[in-house]
C-alpha cells in the first residue's frame, strides 16, 4: 500500500478529539461528487493539495460541523491512500450517527464530471484501504456504497457498479505489492518507564509520536492517566495485529520501539 500519512500530506489537526471506534461492519465507498479534473491521472503532484482542499472545505462546512476531514481515507487516481481520520476513528461522511458508527468511509477522487471513471491504480488503492482498515481498524467484511442506506448518488455509477461486483482488484489477481517503505527506527528508548504519572521530556517525544500516528493525545510532556490510556489501547491494538505487548499502559522499551517501528498502515 502506498500510504500517505496525515503529516505527509499536511493535515490540519482535528478541532477536537476523534471519536474512537473499536471496529465497524465494514467500509463504505464514496466519491467527491463534484467536478474532478480529467487530467488529474497525469499529475500526482496535485493530489495532496486536493486532500488538503477537501479537509478545508469540510472544516468550513457549518451545516455539518465537522471536526476534521469527514473521510477515513482518500484514494487518488494513482492509488495512493491518503490517511483521513484514520483507523479506529469514527467517520463523519456516511450521513448520520449510526451510519458513521457502522462503517468507515473511503473516498475516491472521481467526480460527477471530468474524471468519472476510476483508474485501475485507484481500484487497487481502494482495496488497499479496505484491507488496511480490516487489518488495523477492526473493519468487518462489508464493502458498500454511500448510497446503501442513504439517499445520495454517491459514489457515482462506475464506482457503485464496482462495489456491487464485489470490489475486486483489477485483473482478478492480487496486486503486486510495492516494497514497504523503510520504517524509521526512531529514537532509542530513553531509559525511563513512562507510567502515570511521569513528567519527562521523553513523554513529550512519545506523545508527539502517538499524535503523528493519529491518536488523540496532548503533547505536553505530562504522562498522566490520559496518556496511559492511549498507551494501553495502542498496546492492545499492537497485540491484535501480531505485535504482542502487555496492555499495562506503561511505555517501556518494547512499547517505545513499537511506537516507531510498527507500521502505521
Ligand atoms: Zn459519499
Ligand atoms: Zn495521486
């Protein structure tokens, strides 16, 4: 998966904490629904700016009152998966509270004019996003369209036909996975166990790392009960995904290492 983190595309922080979700029944597919330039597939350098524009538009939408970009992720014509609210955070895009609890929301950069047909790379990216949310976000097997259960044309005819056919990868074969990007190894463990309550520069470094990973956490160098709870949930999430850690809410060497080395995607 070609994953673009919030930090990499220049996301604005959410206005308030995301609502945590353990998991969902699956993922709903969306499209932008407005005009998307038909020459966008020729120029990936414009994609991050489009994601920033979507976030800005959502933050400016007073009717919706969104705290952030509404989507869990956005997929560009080149198949890159731009992190939106991310895994374990409730989406705002599906049309209502229960709809938002039930499914994540992944938006493809196609519209109702201009670029209306998904590219092959985009379909791979959508599958990548779904599989990422199944692996790291507790998403169930359902893949649906925004219009399933809500009155909207979204995600448009071509994408909805793909959803209804079971959202297959193009060509019917698994995509060749590009080599995983080299994960930064991160700073050495500072030699101090972060537990509630510790006030230490290392706490600030770890908090910043967790915030970059998408966890709602204050970066203040004060490892209090809220930080311990984030640590505990992170440890559980690691264990669920094959990186076993004891869920004690204490950041020792193993949790510190996982905070940098366990892939975010
Ligand atoms: Zn939609
Ligand atoms: Zn792109």
